[in-house]
C-alpha cells in the first residue's frame, strides 16, 4: 500500500485531519519526567498512545532527537508507532536536500532506518536531489513549498524571471504537473499563509498538503479548511506540535495532549461542516 492510499485510509478510519508533531525538548518536559533516563522516548510514546486514535499522522522532527544523541530513541518511537498504531501515517520531518549519493543516504535513513511512510524534503537543489526519494514508489515525498515561518516570503515569494509567478507557485506547479506523475508527492504549506494556501490548492488539485503553523504559531483551523481542504473534505494533514505535546507540565501531560488533539480535530470537523453548508467561503 502506497503513501497516498495509506493516508486516505488514515483520514477515513480516524475521521481526523490532525497531525501531531513530536518535537521533544527535555527543557520543556513535564515535571514527572525530570531526570528520567529514557525521558525522550517515554514522553513521545505517552503522547503517541494518548492521541493515536484521534489523529491521521505523527510527525517526529529528527533534529529534536539528534540534538540529544537520541536517534536510537527515535528508531524505537517510530517502531512503536508502526506496531501499536499501524493505521496512523508516519512522517519524518527531516527537510533533507542534497544530491547524488548523499540524497540516497538520506532516503535510506528516512525509509529504511526509521521506517517512515513519508519524509519532508527541500527542493532547492532541483529535481535530481529528489530522485532517490521519488524512486521509493511505496513512500511519500513531501516537498517544502510555502512554509509557516515569518521570513519564508524572502525567497519563496520571489517572482521567477520566466513565468513572473512566485517561486512557491512554481514549486506547486512542478509538483502537480511533473513530480506527481513519477512519485507519491505532497507539499508543505503553512497555515499562517492562508492566501498562499488557497493558491497552492488551486494549482495542485487533490495532492495532499502538510500544513504546519496551527497552534503556537497562530494559524486558524477554520481558515485552513476554507482555503486548503479538497472537495471531499480531506487533502490535509494539519500539524500542531507544541500546543498539543506541551498542553500540560504536570502528571496529566498525556491526558492534556489528548484533549488538545481532540479540540483541534473537532475544530477542523466543525469548519468542514460549515463549509459544506455554505456558511464559510474561501478567504485569505
């Protein structure tokens, strides 16, 4: 089963568009985990088990593990997700981008070492840097397009000389018209850029979009749905990391994370119903 099919099944079985980002920062861990020998793995597993039935995807960010020498913990967390929550899509947030044999090693890292269903990649080096990821036809390649950070427009909104369209639109068009014919491709488009989210959706049709920026970065769930959902009410993996995993610093951190994930799921579902009933139109 390929990535797109797995994602459609995840949307169907979970009735959720929520993706929980796993960004473990020991400095922000709840009090019960202070000094815990396996704090990173324990924290992530507790969050995963508390939210696994109300999400369509988990997105561990590799830097948060590697910075603490916890790559082995990441392997075990990924294995736990695949074993205990097999219907949930596993996305490795690595934003890799390199050429030749190096890109091949990054593809092996994501798909063979961590067993990810999909990986985020940076297209800055061109199509050849994406080839090793495209070659894994049973996995997904999620390409950075219009990101949620405040400085993203410095380059992503620059207009190209040949088409005079913003660079992010060129990436979206390339994904829709070329890359998606060769591989299972999605795009990263931030919730903090609703007009651009709408434009990307217009360009790419039903390609899946990973949408960060809801929660701590201030993205609006209703706006994400209005501008990014497909006609069947899917097409999105709406990521929230800090607002969910750090919902509480106490003994109830896993319970609080679940409650935050449910709240986001329900907000997205309510927005879908309002859009379907014609009460919400696409808006910037």
